C-alpha cells in the first residue's frame, strides 16, 4: 500500500512541476512595453467580422437641472362663498357687509422663467369679488385688484416676490374714498412677499410687507404659518388632508393717521379633498377645500373707528367658506 502511494506520487511530480510559478529573475525589472491605450479598442467581440467596431460605451448621464419647486405656472381659485368679508383676517361689521363674500382669483407665470439669467420669473395675478348684501355700505358692490410681480426661488420651496398692486373697491377702496378723501375708490401699493411651501414635509407659510402710496398711504404686513396633515380622512375612493394655520396682520398709518399696531389675529382649518385615483386634489388639476376660520381684531380696531368716524371693524368673526380651483 505504502509502495503504491509513493510510486504514484513520484510519477506525478513532473506534471506538478509544470504548474509551478516561474523563478523571479535577478536584477531590475524592465517595463518598456507598457501601453496606456484603451485595451478594448479594436478587440474581437465575437462578431463574424473582426473589424466590426466595439459597441459604444454608455454615455455619462446629463446633469440634472433643478426646476422651480414652489412657483406653480398658473392657477384659478374660486371662493364660491364665505360667510364674512375680510382683509388679511380683519373682518368688517354688518354695517359694512351683511351677507358674505364670493370671489375668483388667478395667477399666471409668463413663459420666460430666467430673466437676467438669474432665474427670475414674472407673475401676473388678479382677483374679482362681490360683497353681498344690498343694505350694507359695501353691499352688492364689486371689488377688483391686479398685480404684477418679479419673483425668484431663493431656496428650495422658498420664493421671494417684489410686486405692484392696484386695488379698486372693497375695504381699501371705501377707506381711500370716504375717509382719506381720494377722488376714486382706488388704492395702490408696492409689496414684498416671502412664500414657503414644502409639500413633502407639510410646512407652509408666508410673510408680506406692503407700502401704500395712493389712496391709502402707510405700511402693512401679514404673517402666516401652517402645517399640512395628510390622510386624516379616507372613505373608499375619497380622502382628505388637514391644513392648520395661524396668522396675524398689522399696519402703520395705512388705515389712517395714528393707526399703528395689530389689525387682526386668525386661525384657520381647511380640509383639501382628494381622490385616490388622482383626479381631484393634491397634484391633480382640480382642487376643492371647505374651511373654517376664527379671527379677532387687534389693538387697531378702536383706532380705525376713530379715524373713520364710525365702526367698520368687527371684534370677532367665525367664518365658513368653500374654495374650488384649477392648477396648470
């Protein structure tokens, strides 16, 4: 047994010797034949004609250009009805408006979004509304405003706009004509607005500063902050999100001489509806949202009463409304 094993091992040694690595040569090693050309160029890839060129290598992906994430191109919003007429959360008394308010507003971004090669866009917007109630001072009268703004997304979801607005009618027009003595119910202002809307994390808000230079002269501001809760209601094909927000507005001489301070505080709850098929709400074109809002006047209400000679501002209001809209 042992002799047979030794004989087999001796016969296999020459074969094993041919698989051994070569001996390391003495002296320095020369690399004169090294080539840095593409080793795959001109290689035979198994095609019938060895001269057929190699398949092209995959091209590097094109750089991604970030699009504006918060400035939608256009929208139309219809406030079908709200039980009170308000300006930046400041409600008026029944003497001014007794039967609520309806309006339609819209916004459109002009095609070129890269003015001055700085990513600046132009926005044109407007609103037209009717204040219901023939027996009230503003009743059954029309109001209208139009705006032009230059804007830029300065951070993701954060947009800065500088704009001009002309207003006709409404509370601004009434105060301009009958309190400040302007020849028409017209007020004009310049405004600066920061708008934030993170649809993924749910936070949204805005900060607006304005300066009135005709009809009503002075400064005003409006602040709002909110959060969007998703899928609070789900009933078969339909669902609803919940948007909760709080805001405050103020002015400095805008409503009259010596009127400085807070105009109003407000809290709002909106219920944007959606379908799971994507035809209504969220990223769909058609939007619908019922809402409720509570507002209370700040320390400017008594000052506005003195400036106007009567009481146009309500101390507390509970408002119910329904908004519908289209986004493009």
